[in-house]
């Protein structure tokens, strides 16, 4: 009696995403084993790619999903970095403990900050977050115990806590950076797949509409802002553990920790998890190719970002995803039509 | 007396911040454009003046005859060719595109002129001062800058409320779609608006370049100061912007009187305090 010869099925994973999961696992295994076959330069570059990827994912979560276009994330990179140097240098805390505290500390600072900047809307929120970051940079440059204007260095005994041997130390820091990057990507992915991710996607698409359907937009944004700050602080600690030195200009640099990150996300594709990967790769490739020509890569990056924003606002990944119907990190659900086997 | 001195010096300092802010306030008021590259345009004006003074031997004030039209044309072309395309698609496009322009200007200047400090030389007027009764000395140059800011805002008010062009600006600002239905060419009007904003940017850049050294990375802090003056004064109010600049200048002078290294920080903190207490600024007019 039933005329239906087709039923529908709801799927999350796609064929491409399953293939990709396997490929990503193989690649990750390759990266984890890098210390045993690559040199220190390779490790430094991959670690840099890993932390830029994490920063890009976090900014994408803020701006691409929660609609919080912050240009002040460098505040939390700097705070995380300074927390590591202060806790190890002044409080004599173990370096791993200090690293673990750097993130929550940055998150804690983000709570009062959000009270001020959440009063601003849109582009004014953006510049407001930047002012806050400038305030932290100025405060750091006034506090003597933080080295004032000249900053702090990590001393040899602190580094020897990780390992007395330099190669072993580099390996440890490299693996930690990979782990943190993986952790951040994983958290963002799982968050977006959860109920909160649905709320976030709704806020991204229309804030008033999502509010009218019962999404507590303020609370969602607040939680995302604080959680992002905490993760950014942890990454900040790691970045400056590699650099061994921090100063107000380096720690709170808008160009290094926010501007290039924004360009990565926009070029790769804002509002997708895949986009930041692509954007980060494009940034690193451009910089390495044009390494001999000063800062021209930044000019080129700016031009590419402008063109993408105007001509293909969904970015490189948005274009690929639309053209080939691809999704490597399935966060949504899709309907699949299939012939009904049981009725035949 | 000390209090009065701080008030006067701070207000005069606020004149330059108001001058920074006029361009930002105009482009926000008319086309809701938040121009992240605003500070870099101020610095770029300084470099244009530097090239003009070095190649023609003109003094910085006279160089404005060339710098102002150059910046007007740049603003017109940029709005017509690029920024108009960003105004219909929400928050990100204008923010990102002006961010891109900012990075291009900063690194372009860095490649072209190097990272060195530059200054424009105007001669004895830079250091001349007036003695007021009560032992207060005020600099002739800060007074001049303040007068230029007041004169600039007054002439903009005249433009807005006394001319056809001003009426069109107000119409577009109130309701861009209806204005278009009434026969106004919004795209062209926006281009003229950014051109006018750039005139003030050029003046601010040259006047500040005479007073303080600048380098390719000096733009962002100018943007932040301009932004703070606009927000303190209230969005869309030009006289409010002047007051906002003065509040910022006074806060910085108070900070500097306590400890010279606190000057900029005190300004930022005053801004954040006003943001928390009066999020719409002191004299709000435009709703965004």
C-alpha cells in the first residue's frame, strides 16, 4: 500500500569526512614522530603553524560563530605569556603548573573585561577590545616585577625543569604545542557539534531570531568569550615558552597575534572549521616564499584578504565546499535520500 | 592654580584628538563606516607632507595646499572604488577591508621610508608661548591646533545645516534607502563624504607631524585616540567629539601630572570608565 519507495536518513559524517579522518590521523602520527626524523627548524615551523591554527580556530569561534569580532585577542596571548614568566620566575612554580594556570588566569581576567566591552556593538566592540589590550600592554610596561618596558626572560633553571638536554626540551615543547593545538581544534569541533554549537550557529545567522527562539544570546556569548580567552592564554604561555623572552610590545602585538590571524580566517573561510586550516597554510606558504622581501607578504596578505572579502566572502574553503559539496568536519546534519531496501 | 593649569593644558591637548576624530566621526555619522585605517591615513598625510616639503621646499603649513587635495582625491577614489562595495554586507566587510588597507599602508610606508622617525619642521611657532596672569603659560602651537579644531567643526556644522550638500548628507545619514528614492546618488555622496573626512585627516596629520615624531607604525594609536574621543563625546555629535577630545586630553594631563608614564594609560582608563557609566557617550545623537 505504501507508495514510498524512498526513505530519508539523517547523517552527520560524510564519505569525505571519513576518508579525511583517516588521512588526518596518519598525518598527525607523522607530525608527532617529527622530532625523530626532522630537524629543529622543521619543528619550530610546525609548532608555529600549530599555534597559529589554534589562534585562528579560536578567533573563528568568536567572530565567525558568536558574532564577537574582537581585535583584542592579543591581550590574552600577552597575559598568558606574562603569567607563565611571572609564576615561574617570581613564585618559583613548576613550569608545567604555571602553563596550566596561564589559561584559567587569562579566562579570569576576561570576565571583568567582558563587562566593559560587551556594552559596545559591532565595530565599536572591535576597537573597544583593542583599547583593553593596549591598557594591559601599558600596565605591563609600568609594573617593575614584570620587567617594565623591557620585559622578562625565562632563566636556565626554569628551562631545565622541562629537560636538562636542549634537544629533549625542544621536543617536549614541540609535542606540547601539537597537543594544545589538537585540544583547541577538538574543543571547537565538539562544541559546535553540541547543543551549544547549534545555539552559536543560530546566533551567527541571526541574533534577534535566535533570541526569540529561546537562545540566551548574552550568556552564550559571555561563555564563549571567557573560554576563548582562557584557551588563548594557554597558547600565549606556550608561544612565549618557545620564544624564551616576553616584552609588552611582543606579548600584546596586535599585528602578530590578531591581524594575521584574522586574515587567515577570512582568507580560509570564516564560520567553518576547515577555513582556518587553509588560511593558516596560505599565510605560512606566502611568508616562507616571500621571506627575502621584508614585509611585502603582509601587503600581499592584506590585498588577498580584501579581494576575498569583496568577491568571495565565504573564503577559499567556502568556495571549495560549495563546488564539491565537501565537509571534512561535519558539524551539521544532512538529509540523505536512499532507496528503501526492506520493501523490495 | 595647578588644577586650572591642568584643565587648560588638557583641553588644548584635546584639540588635536578632536581633530583626529572628526574624520572618523564623519564617516561613521554619514555611512556607518568604522574606518580602521583612519589612524594610518593620518600618518600617511604626514608622509605626503614630508615628501612635499622635502621636494618643493615649502613649509608644512603651506604644503597643506597640496596634501589636502591629494587626500581628498584618495578618499573619494577609495570610497567609490572599494569601500562602497562593503557597505551592504553587514559588519565584517568594512572592518576587514579597512583592516587590510591599514596593513597595506603601514607596510608600504615601512618598505618605502624605513622604520625611522620623522618630523615636520615649522620653525619658531612650535615653541612660542603666551604668559597668562597667574603664572600659567600656554603654547601658541597647541592653541592654534585647538582653534583649527573648533573652526573645522564649526564649518562642518555650517555645511550640514546651511547647504544643499549638507541636507543630502543628513538625509542619507537618517535613511539611506529613502534618500536614494528622493534622487540622491548615495554612492557618489559617500565618496564626497570620505573625501571631506580625508581633508580633516590631512590637516590632523600635518599639524600632529609638526608637533610629534611619527613612523610607519604610528597609525593605530592615533585611531584609538580618535575612537575614544568619538565614543566619549557620543556617536554622531561633532561638538560632542570636541568635548570628548578635551575629556581625553584632560585625563591624560592629570595622569601625566601624577607620573609622566601614566599619560596614555590615564586616557584609556577614563575612556573605559565613561564606557561603563555612560555607554552612549556624553552627547549621543546617532543610533547605530
